[in-house]
C-alpha cells in the first residue's frame, strides 16, 4: 500500500508540473499575441493599415460621436449596462511628435476598473508599445470590455477585438487545479511518511501487550515491506516459543505423572518404617519432591498464559480471598482505600478550581486472568504470613493501573533482600524454618508481567510491603 501511494503521489506531482507549465505557457502566448495585436491596432489607427486578425475598427455613428465627445460613454449604443469606465490617454512618441498624435481610449467594463499605475513603462517606450501593454491587460483580465479609441481629433472608433482579448479567447487556466493537485500529492506523501512510524509503533504496542490481553499467536502481514519482514520474523519466533513452552509443559507433566507412582510406593514403604523420626523424614522428603514438581508445573502454566483474560471485579476477588483466610483464623485484613480526589478544570465563573471525589466503595473492574490473579495475591499473602505476624491487603487505583499492596508485620528482611528472591529457586536465609521451593515470587512476577504490570517491594515502619501493579485495560 505504501509504495502504491508514493507512486500515486509522484504521478500527481508530474501531472501537476505538466499542467502548471502548460497553462503558464498558454497564458504567456496569449499575452504576447494580445500585445502584438495592440501594437498593430495603433499603427492601423495612425496609418490606416489593416488591423490584426480578429480585430475590427468601426467608426461610431454620429449620435454616438456626440456622446463620446461629451464624455457620456454610457449613452453610446452597445455599451454595457452600468459599466465601469477607464479613460486611458496615450501620448505620442517623443521622436514623432510632428506627425504622431495622442490616442485616447475609453474602456467600458461590466465589472473592472483598470489600474494604469502598474502598466510597464520604460524610457523610450513608444505609443504603440503602450497600446500593446493596454491590450495585454485587457486580455489578462477577462471582462468582455467595450473599447473605444480615437487618435487626436479624429472620430471615435469602436475596437471590436473579443477574438483577441475577450473571455472566450483566453486559454483555460488550470494552475489553480494544478495547485490543488499538488497539495493533494504533498498530503499523500506526508500521510505516508507520518503513518510509516505509526504503523511500526502500532505493531510494537500490539506485540508488547500480546500476552497481557490474550493476543493472537500469529500476526497478519501489513504495512511496508520492512514491517512485513519483521512480522514474519516475529511469527516465526512466536511459533518456536510456543512449541518450546508446550514441550516444556509436556515434559514436566510427564515427569510429574511418572513420579506419582514411585512417590506413592515410597509413601507406602515409609509407613512400614518403625522408627518414627526416620519415617517423618522420609515423608517430608517425598512431600518436598512432589511440591517442587507441582510448583514448576504451576510456573510453566502461568508462563504460557493459557488462561483467557476477562473482565472481573478486583475488589470482589480480593475480598473473597481475604475472607477465606479469615474463615480459618489467619490474621489477614482488607484495608479500605481512601477516597480519590480529582482536581477539576478552572471555570470562568469561579475564582477557585473545582474537584471531583471518587468513593472508596467503588467497584474496581479490570481485564485479567482471575485464576492467575488469585494465585498471585495468595502467594503474596502467604509470604507475608510466613515472614511476619499478619498481612494487610489494600487496593489503590487510577485511570490506567490498579495496585494491590500486601504489607506484613514483624518481618526481619528488607525490600532489597526480597527483590533478590524474584529469580527462580532463590530463597532467603531462613529456609530451614520456612516452607517453600523458591518459585512463589517468580510466579507472582510473571503474572504481573502478563497483566502489563510489575512486582516491587518497599520498606515500611512495621515490615515490608509488596506492590503488585497491573494494567486496568
């Protein structure tokens, strides 16, 4: 599409240039012909020679001669109705004053009063050349004028030259059309040039949000050839990535399934161990082994983003999760958010700026994966309970994002220490007393990225706050 538009713009540009050049040449030729006709008319009036082609010189009738001598040109028969009158005196040549005579012209135009100040004038310009310039002006400014002239005291004559300076004799002026076509061509080129980076940016935005919004696994080629090559490469990469993730999940699922039977046998055999302490250790190792496998499977499924996003109430989801913990006596609370005050625009009717208030009781709706979000919030609450005495959950939103904050109380770690545990299988120094496999925060961080957000931590006066931020749309 882009190359076609460029070719179309170039074709329009070439057509515009040809049309402008052709019209300019035609008007220049028309002007030159009118000038030559004016020079010939002067000599025809002076010497009685033949007028130029397309021009006739007709003496006025006696009644009209009286009106012309009196200056009442509007009373002459054949004159336009309510014309604008331009009187043009042409002095005789300086070198020919003995035989030449002044020429007086009366131009009666239906719509134009001709300006004489802008007529070309040079030293030594002859009277014939001056009349040529006047006839040129008549030809350039189309108005179908009624032209009278006399030389000296000779009778007035009617100069009928509509074939030379009339509106019908003027060539078509396509320069305005050429200018409009030129603007259209420039507009096409500018639109193509401006849309080119926009096309790349649009595709980059779609690709950036692909996993967050459950986008397609294949993109149709669009835009310029360079972008089509990029899209083809991205499609190839996505296919390889999808196959790798599917293969990884299949392998882990197979390993989990295959280890299920020996793990069951180990449990049965561990039950036969007479030593209670040794039996407990066997069972703990078996539980740890199966827990690691299940954690890896959970991480892989989250990374694949198999769950389709949908609109859900984040407020209701958090409230239900917190209620489940409270039902079993765990110290988890949901802290209500503060009302949001939004400054309003200034008004010409008030000296102070207004504002709007959004109640904290409002329902926060997001587009997301409910199971993944529930797993992320649960993991953060579990971590807060493991490393502290209680967990407090809160929700803050704006027009674009929603931030779930989980604060613990009594944790001895710092935010920097927790940031280092985001990589897979990274655990803190107190692994001997805290259960886990090192994938909880990694899963939460992956879920945040799937929703266009981030996972970060902050130190508080009582412990650590985990900030789980996601995009709302």
